[in-house]
C-alpha cells in the first residue's frame, strides 16, 4: 500500500512539474477561462443632441405627392438636379432627391450625396464665432488687429465682419489679380496677401452695409487662430459631431482629398450637355463657402440651433437680429443669416458657387424649414421656395 502511494505521489509530482513548465515556455500568458457571465461595458459614445423624426406616411401622403410632382416637373423643364427637405414643428415632412450626380456615368444623386453649400456656409462660421465668444475666448467687440496685428484695415470689429459693415475689399479680385502661384491661396495665404496688398477698403467700419465674402473668410481665420486648429476640425468637434451631422465637412481644394459622395458642379451647355465646372483660384479659402452637407444634416443643424442645444438663447437672438450702421440704419443681415425686410421672422440664406445653388429658409413663426440643394446652376430658388411653402400650407395641416 505504501509502495502504491509513493508511485502515485511521484506521478502527481511529475504532472505538476509539467504543468508549471507549460505555463512558462513561451512567455505568453494564456487567458484564463471563467465560467461567469461577461460584464457589459458602458458605452462611451455620446448620444446626439438632436434626433431625426419623420411624420407618419398617412399624414404626409398628399403633400408628398404634390412635392414629388413639383420636383419631377422642375427636373424635366428646368434642369433641376438636387435635393429638397421640408420640416414642420421639428419633424420632417418631405425629404427627396432627383437627377444625376454624374452625367457621364449616369449615377443618381443619393441621400448621402454632399453639396457645396456656397454662402449657406456663412452661418456655420458665425456659429463658430459665437461658440468662442460664449467660452470667453473672444469678444465680438474685438478688432481684427487683436488677432492679426499686421492686418492693414484697422478698427474693424468682429461684429462688423459678422453683419457685413466692415467695408473690406473683395478677396476674389485680389486673388485673381495679385496671386501668382499655381495652387490657389489658403486662408493664411490670403491673410498675408491682403497685408501686402495695396487695395483700399470701400468705406470705414460701420458706415454702410456691403455683403462681403472677405469678412467671412477673415472670421474663419480668427477661429483657426484662437482655437489652434483648422476650421474643419473646429466645426467637426463643436458642431458636426455634437449634432450627428455625419455627412458634413469643410473642403479646401488645396489640402483635402475629394470624398466619395462629394458632388461636382455643372452648367448646361447648348441646352442639353452638362459641362463640369473646374476649380478656380478662390476654391481653397474657407469660411465664406466650402462647407459640404446634405439636406438631412442641415435639418439637424437648424433643429439643434433653434432648440438652444448648441448656442445660448442670447447668442441665437443676436444671430437672428438685424445689424446696424453707426448712423442707426438697420441692415437686413444678422450673423450668418439674411433677415427678410418684410418679415423679421423669416431668416434665410442663399448660395451660388461653381454650379451649386443652395437655399436654407427658416420661417420661425410657422416653425417651418425649407432646404433646397442643387448642383447644375439652377437659378430659380426664390420662386421654388415660394411654391414649396404654398404646397405645404395647402396640403399639410399639423
């Protein structure tokens, strides 16, 4: 009996030695199998601060048929290739697109196709400025020279830039006549070119209203200087990501690769052929233009802005209020938004650039938003907007 016990003991010792050896041979620890249920990890992803809701189909059937008929008619008769979204009481009534993205390939526009917003981009620039002001990084009474000491046009405040009372020269003209490199100038290049340029201003700050693309590229340059990051990165982190605008970005013709869904601008040649519009010397400057987006993303943007989930009520009121000259004359522009002279509760912006025609109209009193994006030089945005509003008023009662 003792003999067997000794043999058993030796066997167990050998097995145990082999076990220890196997644990140390490769230097890699084997994962221990535990028979307990796995513990669920907490999600670190942030919930978007706005949600997209559509009205039930039975409520929108009639108005959708009418709007479908309208969009098909303008596509056929007036060469409309784009997208339309209508929202009422923060819910989407209609969202559709028609026409070609690429005329050679005959590929169709999709819901994720991104349009150059042209001057509709300016409202994002204004919002970026207001975010920095709310964080006490800047004051809208600051002058441009506080951030760019060599800027040649003195005593211009950020507020002058926002509501187009700065009197700055047109940077388009300066770039076309004084930029001599093969690649188009970026914002920093353009700021330096203005500094060395001898082009005079139109008037002294605050004396008049003159719609200015220059003012808004300078604003975007201030955002970059103060934040220490690119304009695209600032908008991504502070506007696009919080609002879940997954198909929105800033595109510069110099620095960026063209995304797959990005549309090109076209013009109609001899009534039948679509010609692609190439880049210009002004296509790398951002802030006045060059935000790309979709109709649904612009709905999220408008909803997020109006609901106070992005900026404070005080900031929003400034954006939607008419500007003023030093003589007390009201001007039909807030911060990044035009104000209808006949209806202060209608804030909007149109844009045209390189074949793109865009419009975002916000009827605040009716809680109605109409968004139109197009990329073949369509030129009847105002009348189209009126027709859409009339159809909604006649056929959708919520």
